[in-house]
C-alpha cells in the first residue's frame, strides 16, 4: 500500500440492534477511510445478486473499497437454512480469514455476520477466531442485529441501533437507494 499510512492500532467495532443503519454506518466508516487513502474490504454475508447501492459505490471508490457478496438474493430461513446458504456463509468466513491474513486492507467489514451467526450459518468459534486473528493495525467491523454476547465482549466499540419507529411497519418495503 504505497503512499498510504497504516493505522497504528485497529479496533473491533460491533454495530447491532433492531434499528436501521448498521450497514450504513459501516459504509460511512469506509467512505471516511477512503478520504484518507485507507483501504476497506467488505464482505456481505447473506446478501447476493441484488443491486445494492454498496456495490455501486464500491465500483466508484475502487481501489479504496472492495465489496464481495457471499449469499443469494433470497431470504434465509432461520429455522431451516438451505445448505447452499450455509456454504455461502462458510465461504465468507474463509474469505475473511484470507483477507485478514494478507493484511492488505486497513478496515475489514463483515456485514450481517451477526445474523449469520444467529442463524447458525457460521460458528461462534470461527467469528471469535477472526476477531483474535486480526492484525493489530486493522479495524474490524461486524454488523447485524442480534450480536452474540461473546462477540460483544470481544469488541472494543459496540453501537446498538434502536428501532423507535419505521415506515416498514406501515407496509413500505425496501427502497432502492435507501434500504438497498
């Protein structure tokens, strides 16, 4: 990473809760970092084949933001996940290990990994291993509602987005450019 100064100390962030804004907060961090020539790698767990705004902005912010989808376009069943969803999530864990071990990015975002853990698509020990194995200068961000207490305990910063009111309750679905 010629020309870019690495972070002296990287921390672990958890953005969780039932409110809107967890992925958006993580992307805001990536945009701020890009403004300082820092590189971010974002893995989208349980998301794929949908025109997410994250993917478009990643193309525009390249090489400072790289995004990989590790899921399908369908919702994942918590009670009975399809084996392909488990495979996608496991591949996401492998990719996260690889990205962290290569140590070429200043920030690594594991978007919706808390949900993947809650849905038993990934193992708690694997998520905790990612946290423990991150290089000291890398900022690691884990998003998604329902963060596991051990993930919260291992983090340096935890923000809980609290739902107070949402137009979804009135039947308004996800809108392009706002929720996706």
